């Protein structure tokens, strides 16, 4: 498969690249600053030409367009993983919420729009937008995290619209929550190792069917309430 992954320089994105390469897929990785993506760059030579790295700042239309121009041929799977979370994320920090929304909600839409011609050239292409349980309105029982929660809830709605708009073309679009993961963003108190979360995501993505399009899943395959 030909897979495009954004936010691939660390955490979940980096592990997605590792696991897809390990099983023999080709990956085009997008990162905001390639020169600082040392761990990702170290995977290029062992991949035997199956990994390419390009700059992609999902908050900038010009960067996204240039990234799309660097992607050659049909794309079987797009994983919109790039995201951010500022802390503190409370009522006194709403200025940061605008930037979070720009990256987490609008960023995946920019990338998807730019790569649609390549997705349409593949048979049964899939779009997986990495969201969060914190984007579930149903599950918000603790409050706070305004910018992050709002941005992920918006991403969820955008993904549902994409699923409806692209259903007739056979493109499956889903929202995935990786869980609370041991990454820089998740912190050391998180219960789930990144390799475990990503292995679950890969297995779930492999099993997706057109009937799943527009759904919100956890990394273990459970459906999450919007």
C-alpha cells in the first residue's frame, strides 16, 4: 500500500511509520520541520526507498499544496495525524485555542482536499483522521481542555461530512481515537504504550469497510459516542 501520514516525526505518527514499513508498505511522511525529524530520517535507509519525507505544515495552505505536489501516484491510505495541544487549555488561554483549531480541525481538511486526486486514483482508498476521546461531547464529564476538545469535536464533524460527500466514490472516512498514549502529548502517566495503540489502529484500519465510513472508533475497535 501507498500511505501518507502527517505529523510523522514523533509519538503516534512516528510509530505508524515504523509499523507500516515493518510490514512492507510504502510511506510518504509529512512533518513540519524535516531537518529536526532525526528519528524519522533514520528510517529512510533501512526502508530501501519505501519511505519519503517532505515538509508539511498543515496550518499553511501553501505548505500543504507543496506537500501534495511531492506525493506521486495513487494513495491508498491517508492518515491525518498532525495535531497539537497547548497547556494550560482553560478559559484564560483562549488565544491558544485559535491556533489549536487551525491545526487540529482545519489542517486535516486542507490535507485531504489537496490529496483527493491521488486518493481517487486508488481502489477503495481510506482516510483516517486521528481524533481523541476528548472530542466526544457525550463523554465530556470533566470539562476544561477547551481548545483541544473543541478542535477535535470539529474534526469529528468534518470527518462525518467527508464520509457523506465521498461515500459515492468508494472512499472510506473514519475518526480514530488512539486512547491515552505514552507520548510527549499524553505524558508518562498514560496507560497505553504507543506501540500497542498503533498496532490496534493498524488492525482496525485494515478491517474497515464502506459500511464503517463516518464512524468514530477507539484503537481497540470499539465505537465511540459522538
